[in-house]
């Protein structure tokens, strides 16, 4: 196989992975709440990881427009997956944070995800898993540097 063939095969496998990730994110969103959209699930996950945050920070983090973030935050507030409070550093601004109920539901999703990973990769040795993680990290770094992101 030539390098060009290998790069085409890599591109194809990455495409399969991207489609799978999109499908899985949709499933995870539904597990958290039946009305939760995949994009809002990603936003909710980010807030859960970072803690209370201003919507303006989410605009920067996701490199998207203010209106899209505002709609998603409003939707998450309506679903009672986010709570809004005044920013103690600036009373004119608000922070959004994940509710206890959302945190509990997301913990269930994480537990389910870990179980699926463990089952799906049970045939892989520790060395194979570690090698894959290292190579995937190297791949992501190389493409981030090449694209300037």
C-alpha cells in the first residue's frame, strides 16, 4: 500500500469515526433528556466539566455565534438541566451551571459509556489501548498544528 492509499484509508476510517461519534452523541443526549438536542448535549457536557460559566465564554469556547449559544442555553434552562445565577464578580452578568438532576443523569451516561468502552475493547491488551491513545493524541496534535487551530 502506498502512502497515498494509507492516507485515503485513514481519511475513510476517520469519517466512519465521525459519523459514529455524531450518532453516539445523539443517543447520549436522549439518555439525559428525551428533548435534548445533540449540540445542546455538548454544551451541557462542557459546562459540567468547567463549572459555572458566562454565555459569552461559551461563545468563545465553541467558536459560534451568540444567538446559537443563547438558544441552546435557553433550551437547557427550559429543560431544567441548567440553572442561572448572578455572577458574583459582576452582578450585571449571569452564570449558568449544571443542575443536580442533570449532573446525575450525565453521570449515568458516563457510567454507561465506560461500560460500552470496556465491553467493546475487551479484546484489546493494555499495550494496544495505550498505543492507540498515544497515536490518536499524536494524530490530533499533528492536525491541530497543521491547521493552526
